[in-house]
């Protein structure tokens, strides 16, 4: 389990599924949904698994990103692009240095999304603990507190 101090002080990569597709989120020191905080070490299994997948997709950068973050550059985009190339939707925290702010924005989308059925069974078992009941292709932003409702 991630403690609140770990959540505040670490940029934790976490993952969820939405209608059979996969999303990646960089926490940037934000409060995690309870289901993710409870995963603790199992979250590391997901991170390792997804980071080691091959690239399967071209990438679409969120066209609204410049209005959210005017100073976007290649360094900022690189990790999000890498995840989107693996078929995973990539989100980042919108307001940094505010632990309780729960808003995240889409950074990059895959043109060819990875599907839940393509994952190994042990990964499916873990990632199903964090589900969002929306189509990821339609999501430009998320409020992570919606996971706990």
C-alpha cells in the first residue's frame, strides 16, 4: 500500500482500464485513488509489464495540450509518447504541487489501442482492480476521485 507521504513525494505511474482499453497516469505527487494506493507493490508489476511491451501504435498528441500547458516540450512529452506507442492512453496531473487536486489531462493517445484481452492473465487480474466506466478514446481529462465512487 502506498502511504500518503509516498503519494505526496513520488511521481507514481499507475494504470487503469476503461471499456477494454488501458490508460497510464503519472501521479506527479497527487493523491491516488484508493484502489491504486492499495495495490502497492502490485502496481510495480503493472509498470514493469507495460514499459516492456513492444511499440504497436502511432500516436496522437492531445490537440488541446498547448492550452493546458503552454510550455510543452519534447522532454515532457517523451514518456507519454512512449506509453502511447505501446497502445496505452497517457494522462498527467494538471495542477502540480497540489496533493488533493484530482484532475488529470490527456497527453497522448494511441491510434491502435492495446486491448485488455491482449494482456497476460496475471496483469488482467491486477488492472481490473482499477476500472473507469468510460470509453478512453472520448476522455480528454479525468477526475481520479471518480474511481472511489
